[in-house]
């Protein structure tokens, strides 16, 4: 897909920062906070034989104008362009003549509100440093930061930082992950590179590293670059550019969900977090929203609260919501729900074939089942609050309509 993406979320408590690492961080924060914007080319070198480098070009002007251009030519998908003029964000595939649109985040500390486009790079380093408070956003998700001394590259001396990520219920990160960051010295502490090192604590997998090299750093002035997008006459607006690209790309065909609509929903017997068994058969007569989910899934975390509000508002219509978690530990799920303050029914796949039977590939994967037990609606991905409210409520209305027709026979 895109260059390897690791988005680190807040660790429990503040990170431990070694005394000799603090001056490096403070110099970085002061510099990035002082500039109006920046641009950089990032090249990700993947650790697989024959794998091509993946290149992303970033440009941004505070507080929320940006462009991120990702080359997907190796997948015959052309270039993916995600840009914001401060009011709207567009995800654009010029080759495929499609685009999508959503409201722009208020600032670079709100980039997780973008539900399309993907952000390539180690812990969204570029945007976190240009956020209003880089000392908060850059260290978000870090457990420890230590000095790695200095490193000389092409006769230039750089500072080194060694970062150990932390995680809470929002993200499951692999154990044995560390990040080595190379930072410029002096007045312009640009990030030279970051290496993500994976060491399997069990020793079953060989060590692996992914290198992100940053080059061509430039300061951008407030009026130096325009990020607006005007669609051409033959451009088509879609809900989700990535879904369109990868569903139709080589080897990425999705199941034909239209064929599932009107068919009996596969029955299941799943445990909830308290060990109680819930079956679909026991829910017959209700309109059931199923949402396949994982705590590490960013779009899932944005979509579930919308589904919760819909289910609550439509409870008198017999609507119930069940989130089906994909094989995560119960304690992790419970901690996640506590931190999010979510009151939602969670079911565990528990080694069953329920995900396969519902043809789950990407998540979130949302299904609406009518009171008669037939599938009314299927959608993959989260396309924003407005879209989800409209689509799910229309599906519920249709499902209830089927129930009313049946009851008059």
C-alpha cells in the first residue's frame, strides 16, 4: 500500500527523557515552532529483496494547509495527492480521475481526523513537529527517549536519539520496536533519517529494519504555496479514493457486497467480554448493526462513536449495535473501552470463522441486518460522520420498512 505507517498514540504517563536527550529535543521544538511551514522528501527503504523505495513529498504551512504526494507507480496506481487549503481536504488520484473531499482539521495536531490518504512515515513526524505544540505532539506515544550520541554522515556530524514507543489501549505495537533518529545540529535541526528496528523477543523472526530518509528540507513562507484543488470536468467525486483504488487495483479485488444484500446473514455464536454467549438467531426481530473492529484501527475509532449515536437514537425502532473485535486480548479491549468511555456491546471472534463468513477484509466493516435476518447493507471503511449517518439511517429505514410490510401480510 503506502509507505509503512506507524502512528503512535499516547503512552501511559509522560515519556522518560534522558537528560542528555533533552537539549536535542528542545532545539528541535524551538526551531520547528519558529518557522511558518516546511517541505521535505521522504524515502522509505523497505527490508524486502527487490522492494522499490517508496517516496512521499510533504509540504505544509501552518496551521492546517498541506500537501502530501505519494508515488504508487509500482502498483500501477499513479500518484496519490492529499491536500488541504485550510477549509477542505481532498484526496486525489489524477490518473484515475477520481477525488474525495472532507473538512480540514483545525491544525496539524488534529491530523488523525483525516480518514483517507494515509500518512506515511515514522509516527507522523513531519506533522507532529509543525503542530502548535511540538513538544506534546512529537513525544506522544513515546515511552523513553535517550541520546544515542553522535553520528557522522558524509563528513557531517548529527545528533542521535533512540526512542522506545509506548502504547495504551489505542494501539497495539510490536514488542521489540525501537526507533533511531538522526537529527541535524546547529540552527537548523532538520531530521535526517529515522530507522525503525524490529526485534522479535521470542527469537522466532529475524531482526528487521525500515529506514526513512528525509531530504531536501526547505522552509516555506505563509504565502509561498497554494494547496487548493479544482476538479476537472471529467473528474468523478467518490466517497473513498483509497477504497476505489485498491478495490480495483491488481490483486486487490473486494468481494461483491451487493450480492450479499438480501441474503440471510450468517449466524454466529460469540462470547461477549463477560463470557456470555450471543447468537444472531437470538436477535431476530431487531435491526442489527455489526461493526468488525480492532482497537488499533484509526478509522474504526472514529466510526464506532457515530454508530453508537445512531443505535441510541434508533433504539425505539429496535436497533442494536454489536462491535465484533478481531482476536485481541480481553484486557486490552476493556482498557480501551474504559479510556474511551464507550458503552458498547463487544463480541469476540474467538477463533470462529465469523469474519470470513461476512467476507471481512479491511476494517471497519459494517453490516446492517434487517429484522427478518437478511443483510440490508454492507460497507467497508469510514467515510465521515455525515456519510455514515445518512447511509446507516437509510439502511435502517429500509430494514424497518421490510418488517412493516411483512407484518401486514
